[in-house]
C-alpha cells in the first residue's frame, strides 16, 4: 500500500516540475515577443486589436440580417423583486422627465419655442407642437418590448413608454427601438423605454390624468400568499394608477395564471374608480387582440396551447361612482 502512495507522490512531483519548466519557458517566450512588438509600435498594435475586439463584440450582439439585437445576449431572470432597492436615476417629478432623451424626433435639444412656433437647427425635425406632447401609453413591465413595438405603429402619433426593472432587458428594448428607427426612418420615434420600478415611482413619471392607457401583461404571479404584496395589481397600487389615468382611460391586464387573473379582476372590480368595459367594446378594441399575440410570453402560451385570462377596465370619475352611473 505504501508503495502505491510513493508512486502517486512521485508522479505529482514530476507534474509540478513539468509545470514549473513550462511556466518559465512561456515567460521567456512572452518577453521575447513583447520586445519584438515594442520595436513595431506595440502600443499602436494593441490599440488596433482592442478596437477590432470592441467592433466585433458590438456586431455579434446584432442580427446581421436585420440589424436588431439578439435576445440571447440580453437574457435575465424572468422576474425581479420589486420591493428591493435598485440603483437607477429617478426624476423627482414628472416635469423633470427628460423627453429629449426618449423622443429626440419630437423633443430635440436644439429646439426652441417662440410664440407657439417651433424652430430648430435640425431640418429633419417635423414642425409639430413638439413640447405639448406627453406620454399617454405606459407598458408596465414591458419585457422585451413586443407590445410597445406593435402599439408604436398602431398609434403613430401617441407617445408611449415601456417601464422595466431588469437592466439587461431594458437595454435590449432600447437597442431594438434604435435599430428599428434606423431601419425605418420616421417610424418608432414615439416609443421608448426606461429602467425603473413602477411599483414605487409611477407618480414620479406621470402627472394626474396624463395617461390614457396602461398595460400589465403577464406579470409575476408571486404564488406564495406572503408575496402577494409584491403583485403589480393590488388595491393600494390601483389608487396610483387611477391618479395617473385620465377619466375614460383604459387599464389592460392579462395572465396565463387563473388565480392571478381572478385576483386582478377582483381588485379592479372592488375599486370605486374602475369599471369593466362592455363586451362590445372589448370585442372591437384593436389593442385587446395584441395582448396575447404581441409579447414573447403571449406567443409562448399560444404555442403551448395555454389559456389566458384578460381583464380590461375603464377609469371612471368619482361623480359617476357616487351617482351609480355605470355602462350598460
């Protein structure tokens, strides 16, 4: 038995000795190569190699066929804890939101207004009521931006924004919109995305009655009862949504989890400032059709033959609630 151990120890010593000599040999070879590179402007060569590497990295993240970013480079966890502290800039008030970053086609930094006329040094800008436009659609937890892209062409004159808490996913949507703008001049200028926590900072982005539509598509179900407070649709959060929605504004929800669908429907049904839209309006609303087809989650549910549960409610005024006026 001791003979076996001695052989093993002897073999280890041989391997360690071999590694030692290989390291020394590699060290001398590297020194020799570096000395030669120094005479051939080593710094210039390295800078070129780094530039080529960065260019290659950028190119690999884009699909060569259409220039759009590829999702596999931006994958992240399916959900994030909305109650945790995240580090990203948040405007202190809706008036502090920089629209020129999100919608340069409408809010150009060089654009000035004098006597209700728009003047700019950029001839490509459209002569419209630039500064009067405000965001009207908000896609809460926009994911990879499928609904946002579809709505952008369906409502080309309406500013809309996706709100996503995951940084990689937000970056993907941003790159996707920029690529679509470049490939389709004049289109997708009304869509943008921001990384934020919608459960905390909705009032920081939108004024009272500013929004006409809000979307909550396939939110995290948070199955455990102790985590129900993390759900994006809840009685206290509906107060904030009602604040930012104009009277007559629509809130859209959809999920493939039946229990969550019932939860969201009950929350909306019990809230005094929301009422369900009529079946006729539900059937004719073009947006309803996009809820289950435009997003990656909806397409996955359709491929698997799953079932979806939709709830669409309208923001009503307190007066209508007091008088008991409801849609027939």
